[in-house]
């Protein structure tokens, strides 16, 4: 087993299943709601910049701030936009996960990590519970957290600190697994965790270094358990 590690935590989107499988299914939705989705994406970029400049901003109501920023761009009422985000995105995307397939060997490897005595956690920027149920993974975790409910998106340190608390494990004894060098690896390393990067595409050119880079889940299993 990787020396000193007591828990392994995972990102969800793009880490446990391939992003393209969701993005292809979302294409008709994205065309219909293009202006709304552009405003939604810009709002989250603004929130991340605010987090970097003012780490205490996580104390704000994330959902209110997100709705406010989208509403300002679309010149709409904040209450209407908050309802629309919940209806179209948080609840509206859930049915797409009935047909999405996990990366090969994900469930097998998660089971082996648990059997080896490691705690398992999940930390996602979008609400994960319904997705995990549709993907058949809901029973495998010691803790499941959403950064938005905590009040700060990755790579803010706060969600990773809350993850360590929920796992009852020091940050240095946690390996965080994700597919984003900036959000997953960067956030985990800032919080004092080890980090593993799933990279199934081109070589990653970034100043943020993961402790381990892997292309499939059996490589991750071997890294952790052999």
C-alpha cells in the first residue's frame, strides 16, 4: 500500500466517467440554452476569482451569489434564475446519468481499496448524490461532499479541509484523485494532500505536479496496493 495513506478521495465528473459521454448527451440542451449556460459559466469563473482574492468569501451563500451573478448578466430576477439553475442543471441533468458508463474497472478498484482498509471519499463541484445512485456507486463511500454546499468551488482550500474533517483523517494521509491539474491537483496540494491525476489525453503541460499520473484505474490500483 502507498506508504502513509489512510484515505483515497475522488472527484466525480470526468474522473469516474468520461466527460465526453455526458457532453454528447447535453448537446441539444446546450444549443437550446446557450446564452444561459454562457452566463452560468462566467458566474462560476467570477466566483473562483473572488475566492482567490478573498478566501473568506466561502462564508457567503454560494447559491445566492451564483444566482445573483447570472441574473445580472441576463438582466433577470435573482429568484427566477436560482430556480432555473436548480430546475435545468442540478435536477435537469440527472436523467442523463442513467445511460452513462463508468471508466473501465472503476467499481472493481474502489472495492479493492475499501477491502484494503482505506477510507473512500468523494468531493465534487456539482451535487453528486443522484449521479452516484444512477452510476451504481452510492454505497461505496465513507463521505460524499459537494463544494457548493460548503460555499467554495475547487481549487479553494476550504472544500478539501472539510473533506479531511469528514474523513477524520489528516490531510497528509489523503490521496485525492481527479482529472483537472488546476482544480483537483492544485486544490488538493494546497490543502496538504497527495494528488493523483487521471490523464487519458495529451501530456499535461502545467506547473502543478501530481504525485502520480495514471491512464486507467488498474494503474491506480497497482500504485496504491502493490
